[in-house]
């Protein structure tokens, strides 16, 4: 499977046009500045990793991209257009953004089937198409055996698969994944890696992923960057990044290998 992912990578289609541009972005909560004058791009059709220690601000950056957190300073450009002041729901529909949050993301008292159908109700008019899409996603994410289980009774990994499936209901151009590998067993990690790469390959979706399962993340991205103390301290291909002394110092530590 790893070689399959690698083969996909070599063949993968890449464009050097930014789809997300963070310009001089500053994020603060009260008096605490989390991210300072950050400049960061995600290229069109790229899978881009965002690494960084706990509390570095990765989720906050994602929240600012979708509009849940208002930057104290700076701009967020999506597809070249200033999106900084566009409200979340309009921003996500206008630019086709789907987000899988680090925590939660499903209705705990709805079953797996009902959760996916609920999202489908918002985005797909035809009932037959809604059903077909829901069943297709349940198959794709191997959720058949828990289809009628309320999400509060799912295991950690099953919840990750469900929230990913929910993000896949609507037509997506930009996919933001906040810790998609957390709590997944090794075979599920490979399944999700393959789904991520196939979304890039066949649907030309631009994807950004943050995760502490660094090997799993580096196994499926084109490039990645390391966020530390409010700014990007290193970026490059996975092979470049693991050798970068600043990345080693700020995140990987000595002896990390992929
Ligand atoms: N809504 C909020 N109000 C106040 N402080 C917040 C809020 N959200 C995040 N923070 C703080 O901002 C900092 C960055 O948090 P964030 O969740 O963005 O980090 P992260 O890089 O995603 O960390 P992790 O790897 O643990 O997920 C943390 O110190 C956190 O406590
Ligand atoms: Mg986070």
C-alpha cells in the first residue's frame, strides 16, 4: 500500500497557483497572540501538511481559513479573492470548502446513517441521490457494521471516519483535515491516506492536513511546513523537511525517520 501511495505521488498533478493565501495573518485570543504576521500558501491541487507542537496554532489557522476565528490582522485570500470578511457559511459554499474538525463534528444522538443524511439534506435536492450518496460513503469508509449506531457510541476511529464521510457529502474544492489520523488503526490510516490521495488525483481537490502522526501525514503529502512560536520555521517536501535542522529542532526531534 505504501508503494501505491508513493506511485500516486510521483504521478500526481500539481499546479503552482495558490488556492489559499494567508498574508501577514495575526491571530489573538484576548491579549494572547497565537500566530504573528504569518505568511503561508496552499497551492491548487496540492496536498499540504501543517505540522507543529501542541498549542502552536494549527487548528486556529484552520478556524481562521473557514471564518470561525477572525484574524486580529492580515488577510485570507481564497482563489485569489479576499475572503477575510466573508461569513463562514457563505465562504464555505462560495469556495467549496469542507472542514473536518479536530474534535466533534457529528451529532451524538444521531446514527451514522442519520448524520450523513442530515448533511446530505443540506446539499443534495433529490432524495434518491441523497440516499445513494449516503450509502456510497458508508461503503467507502467501511461504516456498514455501525450504520445504525448513534455517534456517541462509536469508537474514536469510527468517529473520524464518520466526520470524514460527512465532509465528503458536498462538492468540495478545498478540504481541510484537522488530525484525520488521530485514533485510527494502521489499516484505517492507509485507507484514509488512499482516499486523500485519490481526492487529489481524480477530483483535483486541494487539501491541507494537520496531524501528529507525522509519518502518516508525510506519507501522503506533496509538501509540509512546520509552525512554531507563531510562524513557519521550515517547509519543503517530506524528504527535505525531515532533514531540515529547524524542523528537527522545533518539531521532529533528533533521530526521526520516514
Ligand atoms: N477559543 C479560544 N480561546 C482562547 N484560547 C484559545 C482558543 N482556541 C485556542 N486557544 C489557544 O490558542 C493556542 C493554539 O491552539 P490551537 O488549538 O490552534 O493549537 P494546535 O496547534 O491546533 O494544537 P494541537 O496540536 O494540540 O491540536 C493554545 O494555547 C490554545 O489554548
Ligand atoms: Mg489542533
